């Protein structure tokens, strides 16, 4: 249309290229829809969205206080809808052992905005931070774009390795570098799904105190543990205010609702609040979630996790059937993803491209790790969104693609490939 | 609680101050609620929020596609909920003369996120932009924080003065400076409420083409014109793709719903989309707004503006009664605010502080202008949120405060002050 108009009137197309600043991320590609078999992103099981209860919550909340939508931030001010903050304070006390009041909670537009606000409040170009070596892509990308030096700590079955963390902190101190924070996803770590035991959380806090480095605790998956036995949050074990804790409703209720939160001392929250220049996060979503959660959250989560656990079983069965010993993984204790090691000759980036052409999307390990060589043959497979049938079919297609590209997995004798 | 815990366990409070980067904005103060008489912010009339229709929209949208909340961005991808983009494309065609498709629209979390995305896609520290001399505080503050040089163009009754713009562009060119954009709120300008006539919009586009500077058109108040006769958007008059157009539902439906949009060519939108790393704006708000707007938007807006027009009359009557000739203003053709000139000896910043102590909040002119001296005695008064009675009472209190602080307005003979 632009070109038609332009040619009709003889106008040249405006050229933005000379105006773009240095350092922009690559331009986005046009969206072409989800893959036929989509094992990426934090999408949930569509069947688990509690639609009827959300409708009732919307009806009740709007009836009672819909008129407050005329005011930015409703009647609750810039920290977000007070009944939701009160629910979160109660939930964090009950589930994570955190003692906080609604005054220490800032509602944000998904935990991604929490990442941005914490980063903006603490980081400048050239700063150093410590994170888990294998880590959420969005966290890594944000730090890279800000020009921050990232020190990645390897993980074992207990999450971030405390010996490696101690060593890294000592090394940095010897170089005169005080990292700005230690970022961890301690409970259902992304992508390894490990859970840091309480003993390690206490060591982490000791190291934090020794080196004067705050802990940035990202607990967005912590609700989704199969046996619902989670260790106390790191925030709960702290007595000094050195922990910034963030969470989300994306994984427990619905990702398209953009509602997350930050728990932090006012000393640093006051800076994040000053940086939150969006006139508040979406009020309708906060109202509906608060209304819904007060009545249904506690019962919903076990139901949702049972569904996730069943899908994980399907995924592990499919991997065993299709890949045999070529796919190595630890059985997660919760969450929505599996971190899979394929044979060393598999280039996960190449597999990612080839699988996408075959209708299967996966996360290639190098995008989820600061150690690209370590993660060369790893992939992350999200299992919440596809159906059981799609999981089985998609993993079969993935195995076919992998075999064609890399010769592994070898064809397994007792399985007929479609 | 932190201090109690700390003293109980003997732990010192963690000190964030040494970790804060240079250049942070001032920390936020704790929220203490709205003023008794609040004439600030873009808040709407609570009575005008269409609660019943929003409830019905939530019920219908959730019934039909609530399960899609399991997927980030619903089934519409990262540009936002497709039915809402389709509504906006139709609305912009009908109301503003803009020819665009849903592919050229990006849904964002209020037009404040639009400001951030446009700025991030085009600006670096040290760049120069052109804006209206008197301008939305949030726009000025964003540019100041980014370290961008601001050239303010004076306004007359027709908005941004084209002679002054031509002069500024020529001056900058002589200095070898190509501004990154010309930012304008052409339709119900904030704070002057002026409307730029079509002839000036065409001149603006000619200047844009001559100097190779894109136009950043912020049209968030354009729905609220008393006679509903708005000129075509600048975007509608352009044939080259040089205009980035943004809009919002905050003023027309409800500000606490954080839903705005950007209309731009893919060449620049693809960069903004890459910078929008929030996994989509709130889906429930987009679904409900789309459902609501398709059925009710066109009828709602005239009803809402009639209410605003009546409140403006009350405000102008109250100002005439309380301030007499000491308050100078032009009658706006639309919007939610009045830009008032008080006598030269009134220091608007001082008046703002004194009025706040008396329970009246206003916007002091120097915060809404890049020329602090020019705006020294100006104030912005928003009239949408307070009731008619609150407008009358609040303006009486404001006049009392102003009289005590500055000796103006003089007591008016035939009015008994309370």
C-alpha cells in the first residue's frame, strides 16, 4: 500500500536506516505462527486455563470496583492492586516462608519487567554479574545488551555449585571487581530444573554477606513442583535485606496475563519504582487475578502440576523410545521443561534449524547457556503446551531429523519409524 | 520487620547505595494517596467507565477464547491481539483518515511503552529531537533521562508554530545536526489543548521531507474533541512512511487498562518489536477491549466527551468566579486539561507545593515545558476525574492558597470566600 501510494504521488520511501543508533538488537522477523510441534516458550496447557473461574472473577471484580479503572493504578497507587499484593504476601508466607508485607511488593508486567527494573536499578555498562552458567535466554540477552560482563557458575544436581561460586567471588575480588548481583533461579532452575537445597541457600547467603553482593532470586517456576515440597525461598532465610525476589503468575495461571511481582526492601524498590514509568501495570489483569487467586489458586496449582507431570512422563517415554540412550536427562522434580544432552556430534543450533523446517521448534542449548561450547549438544524441550499426542509425534519427527543430520539416534530395532 | 529480624539475629542491614549506577532518577517517595482535590494525571471520570459493557465483553471474550491465555500473545503473535488491531485499523481509517492494516500496528502497554520503544529504536545519548515547547511531562522526562538534546518549538492557537519549526530545522542543519524526530501531539495538544490545522500538518510533512526528519505523532487525546471534527492525522497525509503514529485507549475508555498502539512502517516497527522484550502486552485487557470496542466504542466516545465538556464548563466558571482576570486561558476544543496562565508574580512551583499542603494537586507549568521561564506562572488543571462539586471547591481552595502566597487573585467583591 505504501509503495502504491508513493508511486501514485511520486514520493520516495522514507529511509530510517541512517537514523538508527548503534547497538540495536537485530530487527525482528515477521511472525509466521507457532511450529506444528512447539516445544519452546513458557506456554501452558490450554486445557488447564481456569476459564470459568476467571470469568466469574472478572464479573465479581468489575461489579465491585470496575469504576476504579478510571484512575491509574486504581485506588492502590503505583505499587499495584492492593488485594493482589495482599494475596501474594500470604502466599509467599505459606509457600516460601517469606515474611513481607504488601508494602514490600511491587506488581509488574510479568517477571520480564522485573528483570528490566532490577537491571536498570543496579547495572551500568561494564559492570559484572554472576549467573548460573545455563540460564534463561531472556536473562542472558538482557545482560548482553546492557554491555554487562557475565560470570557463569556451573550447576550440578543441586543447582548452582557453591564451591564454584565461592571461587568466582574470590577471583573477582582479587581483580578488584565487586559483582552487582548473584542471579539465580533456585527452585526449578531454567533450563536444568534443579532445585537448590536449603543448605546451599544458606551458603549462598553467607557468600553474599562476605562479598557484599546482593542475591537476585527468580522464583517464577517454584509453584510447579510435583510433590509441592519446596525449600524456603532464599529471601526467607535472609535477615539483612540482601535478596531481591521476583515471581510470576505466568506459569501457575496463564502466561498471556502479564502479571509478575518484585519483593524487595524499600531502599532499592524506591529506585525501581522511579524507573517504572508505565503508569502502572494492567489493572484488569491484576483485579481478575486477585479475585481468582483468593478463591482458587491453592486448589488450581496441584491440578495443573498433575497435568504437567503426566506430560513430562509422555515426553520422557517418547525420548526413550525414539532416542534411546542418545538422549540423556535427569528427571525434573517440577516445571515445564527438560534439559536434554544429545551425543557430542550433534550441533544443537543446526538441529534447531533443521527441526524447524520439519515443523518442530526446540530451544538450542547455546541460546540457554553462557558457555556455548558446553551447551553445544544440549536442547531444552518445553512440554506444557503440546498435547500428549503432539509430544509423541513431535519427538518422533525430531528424532528423524536428528538421525538424518547427525546419524543419531541409531534406528532402534523394535520401533517402526513412521 | 527487617530491623526486628536484623537485631534479633545481629545482622547488619544490607546497603545498596554503593551498588547504584550513576544517573539514576531520584528514588520514588512512598505513595500517600491522591489529593483531596486532584487536578493532575490523566485520570478519567469514574462514572463514565462502561462497567456493564466491559463485564459483558469479558464474559464473551473469555467464553470464546479464554483457553488461548495459555499462549504468550494468544494466537496473534508478538504484535498483539489481532481482533483489536483490526478494530484499530478500521477506527483509524474512519476517524483519522489513516490507511493501514493490522500488520502495521503494534499493541503496547499504554502509549508510555510506545514512547519508550520509539525512543529506544531511534535515540542515543547526545542526539537531538524537536518537540513542542510546552509538552507532556513524561515525554520531556524520558528524553532528559536519555541524555538527548531537546529543541522546543513555541506554539500558538494552531499548535506547533511552523515558522519556528522551519527556523529551528534550518539552524540545526547549519550546525550539521539532523534531529532524530519531530515529536508532536497535534490533536488536543498536551498541555495547550490546541489542534493543528490540516494546512500546518501538510507544512510539517514538507519540512520533514526537506530535512529528512521523521514525524512522531502522539494522538492519545484525539478522540476527545467536543464536535468530533478532527483533522486527518499527519500519518494520513503522508505518502512516504515518515510518520510514526501512536494512540491509546486510556483517555477514551479507561486509563488503568494499559493498552496503546503504534502504527509504523515495518522498517522501523521491526526494530521496536525486537526491543519489546516483554512477551506481549496484557492479553486479557486486549481481549476485553476488542470485544467491548467493536460493539460500543463509537457510541461511548460522544457520551464520554459530553461529560468532559460539562466538567470543563464547571472548571472555567469556577476559575472566572474565583480568579477573575487573574487566570488566563483559551477554551479548549477537547481533552481533559486546561492550560492556565496566572499573573507573572505567581511562581507555579511554589503554588504547587502550597496547594498540595492545602489538599489540591495541580501540575506546575515548568514541569510541562522545556522553557521553564516561559512556563513560570502557568499551571495545568485536569478536569476529568474530580466531580463538578470537587472542581468548584478545589478551585476555591486553590484561589485562597494563591491569594495568600502571591496576593492574587484579589478578593472579588461580589463573592463571599468560605
